[in-house]
């Protein structure tokens, strides 16, 4: 295999990684926008938690957008975001084993999938970065 083919393939993987991360950013931002209605409908007992969740979704959306735009610059951000989503997945798996905990099963599915997609996107973007070195 010649170098140009290898670099071209790697560049395609990097592009796929960036597109995946862009989709993750868009989904987080969409979730944040839909969380606005959760905040406006929240009672006094859950208002702070719903607001915190909404702001967290906007923050994640913004961080994912940074990663999509400049994936080779923000290595520490990749690590933090992947660790956050993996920790949330592991924690909600533990909650699911107890049963009866609201949103646990749904969170395992969403954040578990998100963790896998982020790891795949990171590996793709990293492979693209290493081919340029």
C-alpha cells in the first residue's frame, strides 16, 4: 500500500469521526432545547435539578461542537467527555440493577451508545492525526 492511499483512507476516517462528533453535538443541543420545556414545567421540588440538567446539555453540546470542529486540538476535552459519559453509563447500570429508578434504563441506552460513538470518533480522528505526523 502506498502512503497516499493510507493517508487518504485515514483522512476519510478522520472525516467520519468529525461527522459522528458533529451528530453527537447536534443531538446534545437538541436535547438541551427540549429540556427548556422540562424547566418551564418543573415544580419547586425539581426546578434546580431540571435547570442544572438543561445547562449541562448545552455545555455538552458546545464541547462536542468544539471536538467536531477541531478534533486534534482538544485531547483533554475528549478524555473528559468520554470519561463523563462512561461514568454516567456505569452509574446508571448500577442503578438499573436495583430497579424502580426513573430514567436509569433509558440513560444506560443513550449514554452507553454515546460513549461508544465518542470512543469510535476519537479513534478515527486520532488515526487521522497520526497519519499527518
